[in-house]
């Protein structure tokens, strides 16, 4: 599971770019999602991990285009933690569509300024 020779972003990014190469929709909807993962058995304390995903919503499905796993005890994550993930995702997105960010757990104001700081323009 922790193989340094495998880089998921390097393998997955060309596939995502190929999908977006012919994107025709005038808008693209992104979601943030977090999930908690636990490892371990009943006999020892479990390690807790938080999986952060950015997904494109298309045809009623959320398709992950970027993710990060943190050793973390809560699904609430500091805004700075999202910055690197957003930078990576912004490089994969098509240029022309308006980006609509659907993020229920994140306050609009800070995430909006964070997106602007990395060059990701959001639609109102």
C-alpha cells in the first residue's frame, strides 16, 4: 500500500486530462468530500485516517480527480491542507468552463480566496 515506485497522481493525471480534452459543458461542478478510515483490530487502538477528495460531478456521479490521505482523527481539516490538492486539481481542469464549487463543509469566503490565490476561478 505504501510503494514509493507507484505515484497515483502521475498515473491518473493523463487519464483525467484526456477526459477533459473535449469537455463541452459550459460549467464544471466540483465537490469536496471527506471520509474517515480506520485500521486495526479490537485488541489494539485503530489508526484513523481522513481521505479528502475533489470530484467532478457529471451525469449524476461524483468522479474523483484528486485525493489525499492524512493520518487525522477528524474529518474537519484546516483550509491550508486543501491548498496543494486544489493546485494539483486546477492543472487538470479544462480552461473554458466556469467552475462551480460545491463544498458543504467549507466556508465559501476562505475557500474562494484560496482558489483565487492558485488561479482557479469560481463561478458565483
